[in-house]
């Protein structure tokens, strides 16, 4: 099966208009074809019961990013998927729904684990922020990037907001503020600028934050993002032996 046929086969497993499936939908349906492999269960099904997407990303040049929907009620099928997708002892980065974690820990040796909270912009709570220090520019992949540069050194970016990925429905925001430049409203300024750009394009901004990253969560909430209870796990792993 070609990639497009595989994508059609997993469509029933994802609802790309729902925030809970937004990231998985991007890597399954919109990540560049040359950087995407889809493993299905059953392997040649017209309608799959589960899948794993292997994506080459800028996150790590040597480890693929795996996103998935495993058949949680069929451990044998899930094991077959994992064995087909990744050789034993191969390293990877996984992002999956929280309910996948117990099964993933049976198939992988976990080096690190982080719980992610997915926040969604509430348009009723969003308020534009006017800050003349914010400038916009393009990233190498053509996405916008809103930045604030140090007044003393224009080559130094002290705050920035960019798009990690986007689908026709959603776009995930990534925000950076230098630690010694916080509490000046700059993170909120670049976040608001990028949120407005995404809204103007007809998409809904998403904000992903680690469970223990309280400053980032506070920034998201002050910018109009709300927690709908969507949880995912980010795992750095090595595929273990599966009997």
C-alpha cells in the first residue's frame, strides 16, 4: 500500500477536528511524505484497527518520533505493530495518549517520561496585546515567528513564538523567553501576536506544556488558553525485547 492508501485506512481512528487528536493527525496526515512512514494493523487493511507513524523531525536527527493509536484491547496486535515499526534496541521518542502509557512501558525501556497538558485557546478569553517591540519574520520552513530582540543587541532574541506544526484546523505554538527577561510581559506579547496570526488563518492555537512547567502554564493561561483535560505522554525510549 502507498502512503495515501495507508492514510485513508487510519482516518476512522482520528478525528482531526478534536484537539485530543490534533498532534497525531498532523504526523499521520500532514507531515511531509518523504519524512513519514505508517505501520498499520492489520498490515494491508482498508480500515486499520491501529497504527504507528514514524516521523523524521528536527526534534532529533537520530531518533524517529513515533505517534500512534494502538489497539489497546488486543495486546498481541499492539506488540506486532511495535515489532514491525521499530527494531529491538532501537531508540525513539514517543508521544501518545496517556492511556497508552502502561502498554508502551511493556514494550519499551523508558529513559525519561513527561506528562504533557494540551491547552486550547478560548477565543472569548483571548485579548490582543499591542507591543511595538514585537517584530515578525519567517522561519526556514516558511512559518511566521514573532520575536522581541534586546535593545542593546539586535542579534539577541529575548522572546519568541513560533509554530511547531499546523493542520487545516489547529496550530501548536512554541514560546521561548530568556530566563533573565521574564516578568516583563514579553512572552505574552509574542504569544498574542502569533495567536492572532493563527486565528486570522482560520485555525485554533494549541499550547503544549509539561505538567511541572508552571511558568509556561501561567503564560498560556494569561494569554487565553484553557485546559480541557487532554493529557499525553512524552517518552524517550529504547525498544525492548518482546517475547
